[in-house]
């Protein structure tokens, strides 16, 4: 029998969890649930959490490198994609990919201080 597992945590490896927590607090408009020198966490209303784990933490081990994944936020329509793009750009957030119409709908990609990709998009067409 396979246990009933539902993903509830996304972990990003970061240089400085305190700096990253401040970035995400400003970007998302929510306060972190926890901030420590080597770990910070945000909880979303849908049960998903974002953890920011220091690459310098005592127990940190990773054989990989690079940022080939994305934290994605689906918004209801194209207007909200455009609104968030303008708000984040005005905040000085690095935009990796300006708004465009992808095969799945309107989208753009931003980057956090550690280079992680943050996508905003509409639900799949």
C-alpha cells in the first residue's frame, strides 16, 4: 500500500535566508512563519509552504547546482499577469522574461536574489 502523500513544501537553497525572507515578504505581502540564520519559511493559505534553506547550514548537503525549477503563481487573467509584472518591476525585482503569450497562456518570469525563477501565469488554456 502506498501512503497518501500530498506535496506541501517547496525548498529553495539560498545564500542568506534572512535576505531571501525579506525579498519574499516584500514580494508576496505576507510575513514569514519563521526566520532563522539558516532557514526561513512562508505558509500559504492552500497548505503549501516555501522553505528557504541556507547552503551554509551545518546539515546542508546537495550534489546539484543551478536553478532549473520555478515557483509558479496562477492568477485569474491576463490583466493580473500584467499588473504583477508592473508592480514587481517597479519594486526592482529582476525580470528574466517579460510578459508573453506562451502555449499555456499569458506569463512572465522574475528571479529572486539567488536566481530562483518565479513564474506568474494564467491557468492552462
